[in-house]
C-alpha cells in the first residue's frame, strides 16, 4: 500500500492546472510550479520501479523512502485541492444580484490571500522534497531494480508438475471435460487446442498434468513446458524440442547456436509429419502465445495442444477454453480433512467448527487448502492456535515456507499489474470479507479517489474505469459473481498503526476510533448501522472526498447539513439508508461532487441548489423525487436513475444532457387534465432523439399511456445495449447492439416473437403481457436460428412451452422462465410432449409457473398439474446438463 496508493500519479497534472490564467499566479511562482511538477514526475517514475519489486525483497531504506513519498504526495494534493476550492468559491446558484456583488468584493481579498499561501506552500514542498532526496541519496532505485533482475529463485509452481493423480481431489470432473474437448470427433483431424483458464492457485497446472498423463500414453512425441511471466522464448522453444526428442536435441544437435526464428523453423520441420501432444503451461500474454503457436505445426494428424493461463484474453485467442472453477464444498472438505485426519469422520469434535470456518475462508482454492492444512498439521493438539490462525487468514499468515510459496504464486498476478491497476485492486480491501461489491459503485469510487484520470478522445472517466475493471477480470483478479454486475471480494479489515496518518477508513465491526488522528481522512465507509449512532460530527473532516454510508440505517437522523461543509466531497452515497430528512439545502456548494446516490432513501424533494453541481456525473434518486427546473445545467451528468418527469419542461431539459449514457425515468401517475401526458411524451421523445450517447434506457409510464418511441430508438440504435419500455414494439434492424430487453405490451402476436428473435446481440430477454385488454393472438414458434445469443429468457403473461423453440433455436439459453395454463392442457391445445427441454442444449435452470382456471375443474387441474410436473422432472433428469427445476 505504501508504494501504490499515494496521490503522486495525478499531482504533476494538478500542479500544471495552477499555470492557467484564471489563478493569476506570479511569474516566479509559475516557474517553481513547473520545476516541482517535473520533480514529481521523476519521483513517480522511480516509485513505479520500486513497486515492481516484491515488498520482502526491498531494502529497508527504500521502504522508508517510499512511505515518505506517499505521505508527502497526500500533503501536497491536500494543499492544492484546498487552494483550488477556495479560489473557485462556493457561490450558490440562487444568490441575489446584490449578494453576488458583495461576495465578489470579499473574494478579491480571500483569493489574494490564498495565492500568497499557495506560493509559500510550494516553496515548503520543494524544500521538503529536496531534503528527502538528499537524505536517501537519490533513492538508488536503478541499483535496486538491477539487483532484483539479477536475482534468481526457484519457481514455486514446479511441485505441481510432479503431483501424483492419486493424491488429487475433485480432479475427475474437470479432467473428463477437458479430455472430451480434446477428443471430440473432427473429420479433418485438425490439431485440437484447449486452454485452461483461471486465477492463481486453482490447480490449472495440476489439471493439465493429469490430462497429459491420461492422453499421452499412446503418443510418441510429447512435451510439457512451463512458460511464466516475462519468458525467454528461445528457452521455451528449446525446452519443447528437448522434450519432444531428448536424444536428438541434447547430444546430436546444438540448439544454443540457433536464433529465435531458426528455432521456430526447426520445430515446424520436426512436427510437420508427426502426431504430438504438447502442454504449454502458464502463458501470460497473447504475443508470447502467438509466437509459440506459430512454431507448432498444424498437420491434420490429430495432434493436441493444451495451454494454461490466468488471462482470459489469451484463452479467447485460443478459442476453445475450459474455465477452471474453485472446488465445491464437499471436495474442499475431502482435501482438507484427508490431509489432516485421513477423512472427515476422523476429525476430533473440538476441531469441527473451526475447520469449517477455515475451509470456507480458503474459498475452494486447492493451493490455499493444501498450504493451510500443511501449516495446521504442526498444531494438531491446540484448537486455540487453529482459531487464531483462522482469524489471521487474509493478513499475517506467518512465515512458514509453504505459506511463502503460496504467497509467491498468488502474488505473481499482482506484480504483473501496471501501477494504476495495483492501486485499484488494493482498494478492494475497503470492503468487508465475503461482501458483494456492485461494479458501478467501485468504479465511481475509483474516480472520486483520482485513481482514474479524466478520459480522452471522447472517452469518459467511467468508461476508462470500466476498462480498468475489465482488465482485472481478464487477469482473473476480480471474479464476477452474477449477471447483475456484482463483484465478490474476500478482504480483511486491518487497523493502521497509531503513529501513521489515516487517509482511508472503513468501519466493519470495530468501534469508532477515538485516539486516531483523522484530520487527513479522505475516504470514510461505514458498513455497520450501529456505528452511525456512535459517530461524531463529520464536519471537521475538511479533506473528505468519499462518504459512503450505503446500507446503514439513518431513519433517526434528521439533518445532514454538515455535508454542505465538506467542500472536497466527490462521492456521497446514502443508498438503502431509509434517510427521511431533508438533503442539505446548500448542497450546491459542493462544487467537486461527482456522485450523489439517494436510492433507497425516503427523501421527497431535492433542494434547488443542486443545479449548481456542474461536475455531477452520477445521480440516483428513488422513483418519488421529481427532477428540478434547471436540470439542463447539469451538463456533466452521465447517469440519471430512478427519477420522475412531471412536466414537459423537465422532459425538454433532458435533451440538453448530452453526456448521458444511462437514463432511467418514469412518468408519475396523475388524475389530471387532458393532454397532460401528451405534452410530456412529445417533449421526452424529442429529447431522447438528441441523446446520442445513451447505452441503457428505461422509460416507465402508467398503463394507460402510450408513447411512440420507435423514431427515437432508431436514432439511438448504434450504442443502445439495455432497453426497458412499455407499450412500444421495436424495429430490431435499428438495435444491432441491444443485449438486454425488458418489454411490457398489451398484446403479443406470432410475428412479434419472431421479430425479437432477429436481435443478434441479445443476451437477456423479458416479455410481459400485462394491462387492460391484453391479447395473445395465436400459438407461435420461432425459427431454428432465432435468439442466437440469448442466455436468459423470461416470458410472463402468456403461455409458452419449450417445443416453441425447435432444435437450434436459443443455442446458448441457460435460464428459462415461462408460464403455462393447465386449462390449455385439459383442452388439448398443449400436451406433455410439448415439454421437450432437450431442445435447449445449454439449459442450466428452469422456472415454470402453472396456473388454473378456477374452482369448476379443480380436481382435473390438480391431476394434470402433477402430470406436467412429473414430465418436466423426467425431461430435466434426461437433459445432459441436468438443469435445476423450480415448479410453482
């Protein structure tokens, strides 16, 4: 944390902001600013070099220097931000002309004083950095990095190459699947390539080794070669050749004289008429794989190649991949108890509870389970030590050699990260253990902390932050939990040493600190509602950037006026707090505010000053709050959610928010004069046609309001990916990128479903037939090539059966929800033969709602209901995937 979470990365550009004419610095001060900016850039470059070296390999003096630089960077940024906030001022949007004039006269003096103070501060900062530089003899970073580069160590993963298959747990299922991928029949006998992808410690090498031992018995030419980070590709190519023919390439042929191209040529020549099986273990980047793949000849002799990687982009390059999953709970128990006691039955009773907690904390990662059980084997008689160890998982973990090996294996992915991603990854430790983190919440917080710079070339900060997030997913360092964009993290809370300055604080289960200096606090996150009552006033935290109270009960809190005095605030979340008081009337003073999240509160009205938040990018309301007049001033807004449009003026002002990417609005239901909705709908349709960056759109309206959005949707088609609307059918030809559609209509026809089937990028589909005068016109089917990418499908309000979808339709469908009328079965319109789940080859989950027609035929309906249920159970059991089945 000392190396990568300082403010140094953004400081040079912030300093150069002071050179703008609007800040009116003297010429001599500007020269000092430029010099200081260059010095900070050099220090940042030096710190990035140091950050690339494992912490335990750093010289103690370098660690001290890194800590000093980190603290100095925070101090410098605090000074700069305070100056910029004071000079920009906090003028409210609704001041009268006289008040504005008087305030301007006062500002002439306060701004002049601020300029003199920043001049003195820059001199002090420069002197402080000079002292640090002289004290540490210009850091000697080059010597350090050169020393680290020259150091060699034993690869801790080598032992996995020699693990006996008989010692493995939970390997049979994955091994069978990979073997099936490799041995599926191909008429042209082309070389089969399969990648095994997953994060460090899952056992990818072990699985590849098991597959290799199973399939290579009848293959004369085979090789198993590790690659690793920053590989010497000449060495890799030599190792492949030696494994393929040891006699030839160690005694008869001198490989050392060959260059890389010559080695590739030699390998191609050797393999051109031979059937082979080669495993390339631990590939880290696409360019390395491209070179290795070029050397491996495709000779149509049924050869096989397996690669293992932590990177999803490498796996995608291969094409056919097996995603390595953590061990299930039962397999985890078998591995843990088997290594310690022989079996679960042999575990002493006093160790059962703590063992279960340890197994859960290991998260199904074989490396963690094996390492942990090896450490605990030396503490068999002391349950207290086991409990202490359980509590320490995620922090200390001791200095056992096996534990050190595990650290090295897991840290390989971390040290492969660029500096900015290290910061973003470590920031996950803010959240409690086993906490599900919403992706957007994480990215907006990264932005508020200045981990993500302003976007360039039309790219927003959020889109850049999203690329950071996706990069961490690609590297298997963040694991998506589900389709709702949540991230599962397993982090621990640590208490800083009392002598250190605290910049970020996250309260999980501890009491509010009373002896800690919080004057430099930048970020405060509270996860326990009980802590709110014990929390002192926060108005003294003048440097606070992030205040995140999501999930804390604020029902008893009546006032948040102190928030308006937190002038550095960028991120304020009251999400799911049930706060019912008034928002700060002077919230418009928070000129730096970027994120305001009021979803899940009982706030009923926004203060008029909110239209002064010119930097606000994210605003979430609660479906009760009407948008204020003057909305068009919020020109930085990218996300506007859960807001009510109650006038044509507000609908028109939405059209001025040209940066909007996500818009979720509703029309309130009112008993009002004729034409009320007509004016709003007309203005809203016109505004939507102007918003060319919209990616996600939700427009909710009362059931009796019809809004024709077809023209607007066509103008948004190039980027629209999520759509939820009522009473409007769509033209699929204009929505080429639509991946999620939630549509409510009053009637559905056969051709309507066929039209939806043409949406080539659609992954999630929900169709609901509801409202007055609903109609379902005819039984329908779709073509065999319909819905090619849909993974989740929900049909409500009308009857469907699996046989609607012939073989080949919905080839990727995993989750299917549908409804059926028992009366249709009794009338003969459907039969149990229509319940053919095997038509849907990728099915994983089925949810079926069966409903009757009344009391007259209740006994017949109950009998038919049981027949239908039994038939569906048979279909699920016979399906190759054995999908889960929920029947209602």
